[in-house]
C-alpha cells in the first residue's frame, strides 16, 4: 500500500498499519499505513507547488484529461468493481453501478468551460464596466468513506481538477484498494507532478488536512458525528467545507400505492449495499390501510433475499463492513426487541454456507418499535427496516420532519395531490416519489439538511463548480484621455 505524492508512488513511514479485510471471508487483503501528519504536509506542499502552473492551463485543455480519464475508467470498470466487492462487500452489480455513477460525474465535469463562466454588465456608471469571473481555490482535499470506495471521491475529484485546483485524496483506511487503482489510472493521464495526490491514513491524517494552512477546502462524507468535527475544525481554520453526514431515511407508503412495486423497490433501498449507504431507507411508515399489506409484502421480500459473497452468482446482498459493525447492528436489533419491537424477519447470526468467517447480517424487518425509542432515532447503517403505522399523510409528514436527520424521504402513492404535498412539506434535502433511493444524477447536487449536511454547497452539479471556484468581481474604468493615439 503506497501513497502518491508529487507524481511518485511512495511508501509511508508510518509505524502503524490496519488490516484491509474481505468482509465476506475475513481474509486479509492488505494493510493500510496510518500516514503521519508529515506526509499530509508533503502532499499539501506538492499540490501547492503544482497549483500556479495548473490553474494557467486553459479549461479547454483541462477537460481533455477528463475525457481520457473517462475512457480509462470505462476500460477498467470490471477490475474496479471486483476490487470494490472484495474490500467493501457489496455485490458485483452494486459495485458496477457505483463506478458508473463515478464515471457520470467525470462526464458532467467536462462541462466546465460553460459552468465556470461568469457574467458582466456594461456601464454600471458612465464608462465603467463590471464583471464577475470564477477562479480556482488552490489546494483542495477529499476525505472519503468506506461504503462507496470508488464513487464518492468522484462527487468532488473531477470538479476540483477541471476548475483548476490541485488536490489530495484520503480514502477510508478500511477500503483503500480501489483508490490505489484509480490513482494508477490517473497516473496514466500524465498530469503535472503534484496536481493529484493520495495519502492513506486515519484520524491523524484527517486532522492534519483540517489544520494545514495551504489546504483551502475540504469535502467529506461520513457519519454526522465526524462530519460535525470536520466541519467545525476545518471552518475554524478558515477553509471552505462541505460535509455529508448520516441519515435515518423514512419511506411513506400510502394506501393507494402499488404494493407489489413499492415493496420491491423499498426492499432494494433498505437492503441494497447491506443498508450501508446514506440513502438507504431504514424507517418505513405505512399510512392507514397500507399497514397490513405492506408489512406482509416487505416481510416476504426480506426473507427471500439471497445473502452471500458478492462475487457469487445470484447473491442479492453482501456482508457488512466489519465484525464491529455486525456486533453494533445486532446489538441495536437486540435493543429494539427489548423496547417492544417484533422481529417479522430476524437477520441476526445467520448461517451463510462456505463463509463462516464473513460479517453477515441478513435483512431484518422490525414491527411495533416505539417511535420514541432510541433505536427508532438511530442510524443503524445495516440491513434493518423498522415499520411504523400512522393515520394519514399529515401525521407521516410530521414524523418525517421530527427527526434529527434530513437526508432524504420517499413517498409511494398514485395520487398527484399527495405527491405534491409531500414534496412541498417534507423538510429533507432529497425527495423521492415512487422511488426508494432518491439518488441525484451527477448534474444535480447531492443534497441534505439538518444533521445530514454541514455547509452550504453540496457535491456534484452546479454546486460543485461553485464550491471549487471563488468569485472575483472586477470593476473597470478606461477614460478616453488615457487612450494613446497611434
């Protein structure tokens, strides 16, 4: 495992490493060095040296590197997807889809020549013109999570790069192998030395990024607790910061919903990627007469979902990331049952043939969990769905808006009036209507609200171009008497 600094693969001087484990088998794949702050400093200074030259490369030339990167990612998508499955545990299909979303962000970032344009006004006063131009920030940093080793860095990386910034990526120490391969592809672009840098590490590396005076912005995705730390410490150091946090995403099922379709989509949402995504539906709210048919339908979907190693044919859900995560999820299920929940489908301590060493939790459906219970408010980050019942859509919306998180909420209905009411009143950053995962396309921002997001500008789309550029306003006056006559 190596860092990539100033165009060179370098072995870290770290004395401490952590194992990278295949969560389906428990096999050790590699070890991640916990790089010290000094190596973050090396990367930051390399990026700072590269910035003056890179920002002067015309944007029309910068996008040529992204065109080449898209081709390389397309050509290597199968290898990248298998690496994601090996280190993160998701199914091969989910890993392929993750890399497709990464590639989509590269494609959108290629619109930089238009998206970076400013605006101007002539004669704001007699003979005086004013304009706004966009310029790059400088050195930027990305701190990525474990659950999407390939995609989430690409919410930020191509936009930062094409806007003329230089950058440092710190992948999760749990899943560094995918980014090793991504940087091997970046190396083939022959970017100027120091434009892109990779530093492996843990908390010391994160805090070094947050404190470093050369780094101008930080992009982060992870739990709300860590997001708050990153946001507060980075902002205190004068950086521009965007932090996507945790979630407790509710999905509302109206009595008029197509129950077969809704239950299938919600099962994919709740149990896809083993529930380890910030857009997983973990809190189902059945309205009125939808309660009984939805509980039956989702129970059947959960019980029949095939769980196993993501590279095996026919597997629909893989393991969770670690033994600690499995223990935490099972502890929360235990607590929910003690609080009064009834396990319609119980996924604790499953027997997965041939993979006794893996960190598996099967899909779990809990009913009758009190709304006020701690578990009902906690982000479980596993394949666990609690089902609750309310009288009407107004009560459902109040429930959506009462939680601490505000990442997404979804509604299943055939009523346009209900859909518009929900879209209008739900206080979340991403709203889904008859979809289980309201995952924005790359040309829209990945939104979030309340405890699910700290900052102003989000990843992806127009927000990304605004985040990675600073506005400069120029006021010009050229009196006629100053003009030389030839």
